[in-house]
C-alpha cells in the first residue's frame, strides 16, 4: 500500500513538474516556496534548494534561518520550499526543482521512507543531497556517494534526557521513594525516528541509573505545545498527585506541559530544587524559549539538538559538492565525517559511515555552559 501511495505521489509530482518546467518563479518553484539571491552575481552563483517538511516547529525555523544566513554569506542562490508536512507535496517540489535545473539539496524529509525515491531522482541528474532531523534510510544513502546524513543520534538525545532526570532525583531522593518514577511521557509524532529512539534512550538510561519507571500516561502531542497542554490538562484531571516527573520529546511540548501545570495550580513558592512546579518537566532541543523558561524556574532542563550545527554541516557538505571542493572524509560545517558506526541507522552501516556527519546532543541544565551563555 505504501509503495502504491508513493507511486501516486510521484505521478502527481511529475504532472506538476511538466506544468511548471521552465517557469523558474522567483517566489519558489512549487507552492510554499521562496527564493533568495546571494547577490548581484546570482546568475553564476551555485544553486541549492532547501526542502523543509514544515516550518511550524521552532527547531525547524532555526534550521532554515541558519541555512538562509549561510547561503547569503556564500553567495548561493537558495530556493526554500515548505512541504507543510505532506509527502506528496515534497515530492512534487523536488521534481519541479530538478526540472528547473536544481541538482543540490538540503532536505528535512517529511518521512524517512521518501528518501530513497528522492535520492534516485536526484541521482539521475548527477546531484547531491544532505538530510537532517529525520533520518534518511540506509538504502537511500547507498544510492550514491553524494548523499549525506547530517544530524544527531536520537537515542543519545533520549539518554541525555534520562541522565538529567536521574541527576535531579539522585539529589532529591525523597521525591522518588524507592527510586520509582511515575512518569508522564509526551511523545512526538508516532513512528517518527526521533519519537522511537528518544523514548528508547530515555528508558534505557533510567534503567542503567537504577530507576524503575512506571508510565502513568503516554501519548503523542505531535510536537506541538497546544496539543501537549490539552493532553496535560486531561492527565492532571485524571492523575493529579499520581506522577512525579514529566518528560516531553521536544521543548514545544514541554512548554505546553509547563503551562498546563501552572494553570492547574501545580506550583510551589520554593524553587530551591530548580523549579516552581511541583514536578520537574524536561524537554529536548534547547530552544531559546526553553532556556527562558528555565531562567524563570519553570522548565527544569532540556537537551540541545543543535539546529545551527546540523544545518551548517548539511549546507556545507552540499556547497562543497556544488563547487567541486568535496572530497570523501572532508569535515562539514565544523563537524567531522564519522568513521565508526553507531547503533542507530543510517550511521550503523560501515559502508556509508563516511557519508554521515553526527552532530552531538548536549545536556542542558543550569550548570551547563550552553545555559550560562544564553
């Protein structure tokens, strides 16, 4: 069924591409796009397209903003496309851009499964692509040596969140009698690689640290603060007094949970443990909004997913290919090419490990350098 759906999406993309071939609209090739010129020499400037799954989440906004900044600095003719979380739209955008002569892409895909099909289309034009945030499949990177993964291992991000939780309860043992955590777990989009691997890493780290985790409530809020706040409101009504920690898989959802706890009166005047909330709340991404919440003693801690680092690595390796500067093993955007496989796909395959740029996660609490500098 999935192959049939993708085939239909491909057909839609080809049809749209035939209509738009040669149009080269300055506001972007397919709906939701924009194009920025690197300067007066735009005609001879390298052309790179940025394909975003959406720009609704703060991490993705930060990512796209940094690509725009880098493109301006490098004199790149950049075309930005927003797929609005629709796979068929993203395929259409890619095919249209290919027909207009674009060959080089930075991509945050809507879903992993699209990456192999996209890379096959790009390979036909002798192009290149670098993927971030949502992993491309292992087979997609095997399509050619000019396809790259520039992102952060999600399992490690989950482990760091678990580390921050364990650190808190080690210091406040009375809040978790018997080292038992009664957790509310707020998930991203179900099946998303980050959702799966961050949860696995979180639970693995807490088990390693000797904690028993009782999941009181677990559901998706699809990465959004509004859905998270609504879910948290319902859980507080059902489980008030029955949970001692809230872990959210991104900062937006964490901040939605924080707001719900405040609105429902789960606050205290003593913030000596680092939060005015009666239970600590944790996120992932280390957005500026999250850091600001920590400074107000609301959100307890987060984990830096480096939007600047990921986008710099992805953009730089594609810029190197586009300008003929790329050589296997080159660093990109300050991140070295990986040399040793890890446990998480696609960087677990030795045959493509050199095409992977693994930007590290960083735990962020009030003692961390990242917190102090922001």
